[in-house]
C-alpha cells in the first residue's frame, strides 16, 4: 500500500505520543517505523515542522524530533506563517 504525506505525518505524531511533550527523540527511532521512502518521510516531517507541530534539532550529527510544547507553539504563532529558526 502506498502511503500519502498526511498519513505519514499522522504516523509520526502517533509515534511521538508515547513520549512526554517536549522530549527529544532520535529521528532514526521514529523514521524506522514509517513506510519506506526517503522523500515521503522527509516531506512529512518537514510539513509537521512548518505547521508548528514538531520541533527538530541536530546534536553531534544526530537528528532529534519532539512534539512541540506550548512555548514552541506560541513562538511559531508569533513568527507568523514562516518557520522560526534559532541560530
């Protein structure tokens, strides 16, 4: 069965539900539970970040993701429609 982006987005959010809000989880741990397809996975994750539902960070070359907490959601809304990037 071929998955679409919105169903993969929901799979990512469902997988993150087992972790406390704001807890960073290795992306590889979530990624490996998703249907095959590099671009399908990446596009779904990118959409969640752009919507302010998920936060991402890279530490020592390893990617981590988390459900956005209330602070992150407020910052996203304050930034408008563009993603907030902290350097």
